[in-house]
């Protein structure tokens, strides 16, 4: 299998030894077009048997069944240390438990991995523009600090996964106006696109919010789901599958 057709996306990140991070691509599964091939979402119109086979394949790489969420482009952060029933409505999750696998699905939105380098707590957030505007990253960080009271921003690395790039993500002026309520400096995350359109930089919007929280160890990769075929993109394809971002604390031995 070529490097462009891997089950998991390659990166050059130095991940702390106490945690594991995985990012799937669209390759390596059994779904047929237009969901080809490693679609992990049951809600997008794909054949459910194919999705379940893909999930079974993914499960072979994990220490436990992942905590699937019903993502609603909101800001609710689930405490994954509590007993969870069904598929809860949430767009982020936090845990201190070893081998508790956090997961979100995306197809242009930004996956944000929060990793305490001492592996005491982790968080994973689904950050589209709506979630960012509602402060999903701030709320994820707040729950992490609640669970580990002596946690400091300097203890944490944040990794920004594959999302639609700043040249491809066209938005309306009303989206820019919402972010300007966070501060005039948010204007830096918007640029002029084609035909008078405004383009938003999800990576920069996330980094600015994280920096405002005092988090300085922010690691991004030069991905664009819209322009890179190894990823699903709703903007590019409309009818398409979803990738998974996964994070867990390793079991102490």
C-alpha cells in the first residue's frame, strides 16, 4: 500500500509516550462509492453492514471499544470517566482512565487532541466553526483542569488534525462577525477568497483560542481535507464518509 493509501494518516508529531493517537484516512475499508472506502459513520447513508465491518477493522487497533458520540456541532464536553449509556450528544470528551478510547468523526471540521505529557488526562474535541465559536476548546480545557486540579497549560501538548484548509473554507460574512466578538485579532484568521468570498482558517482560529488559554505547545500539520484525496471532505463531495480521530491513555505496566 502506498503512503497515500494508508489506513492511518502519517505525521511527524512527537507524541508523549503515555498516550496513543490515531487518525484514520478514507482508505483501507470496504465501503463502496461515494463512501469509499473506510467510512466509519452510520448516519451518512452508507450501507450499515459496510460501516460495521469498517468499525470492526478499526477495533483491532484499539485497546477497547471507542466512545462514539452523536456530534451536533455544539460545545458540550462529555466526562468519559462517568458511566455512559448509548451514544451521547457531545462534541468533545475528556478522560483520566487508561485505555478509555476517545473518538470523534470529521470530514472537514478540525480534530483537536489535548495531551497531558504526564498522561494524567486527555481530551479530544470536534471543532468546526460552530463549535469554535461556542468555545468547545475552552470548555474541553476547563474539564481537564477540573479533573486534574494541578494541571498547567505548560504541561499540555495540543495536536491539530486534518481539516479543510484556509484557501478552501469559504464562509459568509456573518461567520467572521461572530468570531470578531472574541476580539478584533480574530480578523487575522479570515482572508479574501475567489469572487469576493471570505475564507476562514480553522487552524488559526483554534490556535488563537488555545493561546488565549495559555497553551503554547500547539502542533499543526499542513493538511487540507478538501484538496487531499486521502481524506473525506463534505465541502468537496457533499455525499461522503467520515474519518475518525482517536486518543487514549496507555495502560501503565
